[in-house]
């Protein structure tokens, strides 16, 4: 195509402010544009979103399932060996970059041990890992989900520990103990209920940060999600795809934080939305 035709197709022959409003109008109507690499960005991006969210939600669920009990145990056994183990592991987990942990896992579990695949979300051709396509998908997801979980669970465990320590020192906890309420009921029905509300906010922020760090993690594992496609598009200067993915990640993060605020108000009756 001649340059003039390309300029007209991408509206490059119009003033900057006109191009901005044209792009904004297309975005608000769900039109993310046409990519020379991937074709229609709207069509291509749907499968990428599903693949990324599959990774993110799996890691987030595991992080909550591990981090909350670990934080509770650490708070109830303050200054014990278990507490030192949890806090030390949490410090290391927060400090480690995802791409470095990912490369380490690939070296150990894929290259040296050969237990798990090192890249992709599934095997394109047989033989499949563990014999069946569904198990093959699980095998491919284990390493990236494990890396994301290690980073996220460290933040959650530290915050749960700090909030539980504060909640367990409150007067209503002493009153509950004086009334003969069981230790389990005090921990989970009273202390945890009041300590869990700040965790909801952190979960939203952790989810947003994980999405922002998706390019590094997904590129490490060649996971065909938004982050991996973002890096591919950036390498070939495919600005249409880069813009579309950036805006979509922003919208997902905003929606996650909005849901977090509503859930926070639901958990804590002292918080009301007006």
C-alpha cells in the first residue's frame, strides 16, 4: 500500500487532537483497532484475556488459601520457630522478582528434573503431558502459577499476621476469652473477621500489580496471555496492540479495585457507601 493510503487508514493525516478523539470514540464503543501483526485486536484479545485471567485467578486463590492460615498461625504463635519461618519466607517472597524465580523453576523442574513443561499453555501436538489434554493444561500452568503464588502469598501472610496481632490484643477478644468462648471461635469468628477487611484491599492491589507484571512472567514462560502478546507487539512496534492491551489491563485493574471497595463495605458494617 502507498504511504498516503496507510496514513488515511490510521488517521495519521489528521491533526493530533482529532486523532485522539477518534481513538477515544473507538475505545468507548469497544473498537480497539486493527493490528498489522494480529489482525482485528478485538478478536485476538479475547483469548489472551482468558489465558491471563486463568493464571491470575488460580494464583490469587492459592495465595489466599495459603497466606491467610499462615498469617493466622504466625500471629497466634508469635516469636516461635513457626513465626520466624513464616516471616522469613515472606520477606524472601516479597523480595524475589517473578522472572528470576520463573527462570530458576524452569532450570530445576523442566531442564534438570524434566517433571514439567517449561513454556506455553498447552501442547500443540501429542504426546501430552500426563497423557490427556486436560492434565496437559494443568501441567503447563503449574510453574507460572507457583511463581505468582510465591510472590502474592508473601504479601498476604505478612498483612494477615500484622492485623491478627492487633486484633488479638483488643478488649473484645479478652472479653470473649473471659466468657469461655472456644479459641477456634475467637480466632475465626471474631479476630479474623475484623482483621480480614484490610486484606481485601491488598488483594485488589495485588491483582492489579500482578497484571502489571504479567509481561515479565508470561514472557519467561511463553504463556500466551496479554503480557506475552504485549511484549511481542512492542518488539515489532505494533502500537495498536500495545495500546489496546494497556487500556484493557487498566480497565480490569479498575474493575477489580471497584469490586474490592464494594466487598470491603459488605464485610465491615462500619463502612457505608453513600
